[in-house]
C-alpha cells in the first residue's frame, strides 16, 4: 500500500508539472513573443480556460501527501516554510495578474500586470525546480525527523545546505527553461500567424539549452548521490523512464509533435526522479539512517485503505472534468471561440 501511494503521489505531481507547466511557460514567454496588445491577449486566452484548474493538481497532491505520508507532510511544511510561503505569494500574484489585467485601460496598468505575470511565472518555475532539487539532494533531518533550511548558506550542497546552492539553482534553471519551452510550444499549438511562428522558433532554440542543462544536472545528481544510479541496474525497466525524456526532447528538436514531445520530456524527468529515489521520500544530507521513507513516514494501513476509497472517485471526477475541458477547447484558439 505504501508503494502504491508513492506512485500515485508521483503521478499527480507529474500531471501538475505537465499541465500547469504550459501555462507557467506561457507566462514566462508572453512578453518575449507577443509584440502587440492583441497578441498578448491571445497568449492569455490560450491558457484562460485551463490555468486555474491546472493548479487543482497541486492542491490535490498536497492533500494526498497529508493523508498517505503525514510525517513527510509535517517535516516538509516545517522545514520548507520559507520557500512554501514564497510560492504561495507567487501563486497569488500570478492569479491577480491574470484577473486584474483588464480592469483598467491605462498605459501603466497593463504593463504592470504583464510584468507581474511574467516574473511570478518565471520565479514559480525556478522555485518548484529548486524544491525538486532539495528533495533529490537531501536535507539535514535530525533524529526527531525535523529540519530547517535557510534560503542559502555558502551555496554548497554539503551536510548543512540552504534551499539555494549551486545544485538546486541548476535544477531550478533547468525547470525554468524546460517550462519556457513547454509554454512556448503550447502557445504555438493554440495560436496562429506570426505569434505561433515566433513561439515555435523560440521553443526550438531553447530546446538545445534544455538538452545541455539536462545532461549537466543528470551528471551532477549522480555525482552528489551515486546511490541513485544503483536503482537502475537493480530494476532495469527503469531505463525506460529517462529514455522517454530523451525521446520527447528529440521530438521537440525534430519538430515532430513538439508539444507532445515536451510533455513526454517532463513525464520522463519526473518519473526518473521518483524511480531513483524510491523508497526514500526525503533523504537526509547528514545520515542515511535518518531518511524518511515510504515506510517510516506513512499513515497506518487502515487509514491508507480508507483514503484510497475516497481518492478513487475523486480522481475519476477530476480526470473526467479535465478530459471534457481539453476536448471542449481543443484546436487553435480561433476554432475554440
């Protein structure tokens, strides 16, 4: 049951990254590719029916974490209090930017919220990537399964790291450019004309950088945590997961179903990270015996069983709604109006 919940949680977080990733990416790129007010409105319209619903997957993943792994939930929310607060403010600013942008026809009002939208979207991508980097790198858990991280220390991923060091910044930068690529490909797929062309060209240029950064963080990860590599020879089927990421990136570079390729890249990277960590859910940077695993952080067997009966209908309703939503607004923006 613990393993089942681990993979269900990993799947929900992956869905969140793929879905909210394209509207975060659209926020990052909209000032780069939209040259006129009509084009900026088109970028916003391309994510309009989806962006707030996509965030449901993050909330649902947080609820799943609470019911399946309460010890991990408590330790993470205490230790990551500062970055979680920053993420909350960024989510609020991003939502306000979208909702308030058109409330006043002023030459100062529109640019203000456009910049807020771009900056909050970009910083969210960086902080979410850095959060994943912290989970992979490890945190200074003590014997009480508690920890606290300052925003930074000496930028070195040692036994007493900060939230930001050279490794987590590298993962955050990779997330930023990966979601920039993902969002640009979404805009290219949903819009037409010069805007779509500029978005597609930007995505293809950025994809080369994403490929380089992916190789860098992969090498850095196995250098910092060599035990993660050993998971792959132990369970050879796991090699399929990074292969999916590589194949997806090749699709983007080749221009063959590029948005599907970008989604495959994100799925492959997220699932590879989950596979290499399993069964650890939060490693200790000081002593491996203090690692939080799916076994010492899980709720009781009865609680997990009861939760599953509630989780299944809830996730089926959510998946059904999103299927209907994406089907209803399929195709180019003009076709879905």
